C-alpha cells in the first residue's frame, strides 16, 4: 500500500484554529514528508520540541549548504555574516530605546479608536485601527515624511502580497517588482538620512558603528529598512486585527479595562500564542549536514518547514492547547522564534498589540463583531491577515 505525500497548505475549517492535519501528523509523525505548494519536497515539523530544536540548532540554516551568500544583505542569513549584522542592528533595538516608543504608540492607538468612536458604528478595525496604527508607527520609526506615507503604504502592501518561497512562477516577477520598488524607496530614505539625520531608528542605523564590525553599508541599510517594514507594518497590522477578532470571539476584550498590567500582558501573550503561524511562519530551514530530528534522518540540503501554529497547540507542552487561557503556567511560546534568529522587534510588536487592544477595550465599550467569523476574508502570502474586521457597538 502506497501512502500519498500530503501537499501544503492543509484545509482550515476553523479560521482561528490550526488545520486538523497538524494534530494528526504530530501524533503519528511530528517530522513528516510533505510537498510545498509549488511541488518541492520538504519535512514538516509539528511538535513543540522538534520546532524549538530546528530554530535553535545551527545545523539547520536559512540557505542550503554551499549556497552563494553574496547579494544577501539581510539578517536572514547564517554564520558570522548574520552575527555581524545583528551586533550592529541590536544597538538600535535596545530594550530602553524600544520602550521609549511606548507612550507615542499608545497615543496613536487611542487616537485611532477615538476617530472610530467619533464616526460612529459600524466600522472596520483593519482600516480604522490596525493599518493606520502600524503604518504610522513604522513610518515614524523610520522617519518617513507624512506626505509620503500613502505612497509608502502602497509599496508595503504590494510587497507584502508577494510569496517568494512557494508562489506560482508567473507571480514571481510581480513579487520581485514590488520588493524592488520598496527597496528603491528605502534607498532614497537612506540617502536622505545620511544627508540629514533625524531622531529616528533609520538615522540611528545609518550612524551605527562598531570598532570590529565597521558600519552598515547602503545595501544593508536598505535591506534592514524593508525587513522592518515587513515585520513592523505587515505583521503588526495582521496581529492587531487577528488579536481583536480573537478577544471579541472569546468575550475577553472588555476584561482588559480592569486588568492589572501583568494580567493584560498575559492576555496578549496568549493571543500571540494562539495566532502565531496564522500571521506568519518562520522562513524555511535547510539541513546543513545529515542530522536526526525526533528520530527521523534528515539529509543535508533537505528543506525543513517548522509550524509554530502546530507547536503552540502541542498538548505535550501546553495543557489544553486550544483553550484561551491567559492564566496558564508560563510555557515559553516560540512566537518570535528561538535561538540566534529571535526577532529583534519582539518588544515593539508586543507594545503595538497591547496598545491597540487596550485602546479598543477602553474606547469602544460594547464592541462586537458584525456577522460571523466564518464570513471574514483573509489575504496574504507569507503573513496572513483579515481583509476587514467589521464591528459595531
């Protein structure tokens, strides 16, 4: 009897829950062969322990063994090249510098919600809160002029729709064009910051210097700016919109108004645990050598796909994993990765999501979804989010 290799993506009958196939695979074979949407062979990893191992083990890299690293100026590379960039960039992502952004982000969130309240119901939380908050926050972070922000958003939206990993061949040219356009704009921004530095993150990156590591090149600065846009705008917007859906569905949004800071943080962490993967999975990894993972032999060069969404619903690590349970014991979700590629922007993402949900809870009492969750349309390639979240109050 032959067994057919399953093909991604798997069916998802519940938009807020992982595909049921993840649980079946995790129970039977937490490291299993699959086909990617474009027909490539890969290993799908669905257990918490195996996912954590892949993300932290240097034997699993972001590029196939022997790949030419030239032309990659991003943090998404391996070895000393990644370590050098991270050392330079991390200086501008210190906990103190990120936390200093909190009051402004809270102000932006409260302003968006106040505008929704003034306009009256119904409303769309994507266009009314998630997008304007995230695009304004990232624009101010990078020092994008107010008059450029509509153009900036258009470039970011086009780039965010691209799937460079498993997209159809006919879509790759459009994807490359979108990212090139965003990169060209980022190049203009870098040049302007070199000429006239401001009080923003990009200016800080332009002037960042280390005795051993030198400084960031223009190409590295452009790559960093586009990466920040992808994570700081697209991912944040989707996380805010999906987080609002989750709390409204659970009837937990209003509880934030009476929560302590610790309780509110626990709610946000549970929101992140449950939606991670839905709003972005880690990039594919490649085995650098022959290696064994969860008892399965992986050959050098094999593609390995970890699924945070599956790992965060692993009952071997999370008690009652499908339950929204902020009071659960700390269980170390892998929301922002693990190991050497842990997301530098994690503190900023938490600040934005916390500010948005808190502003909604306080500014729009009685907020509720219009229609059912099943009616919500989702879009995106690598990072998926709702097209609209229709609400009333």
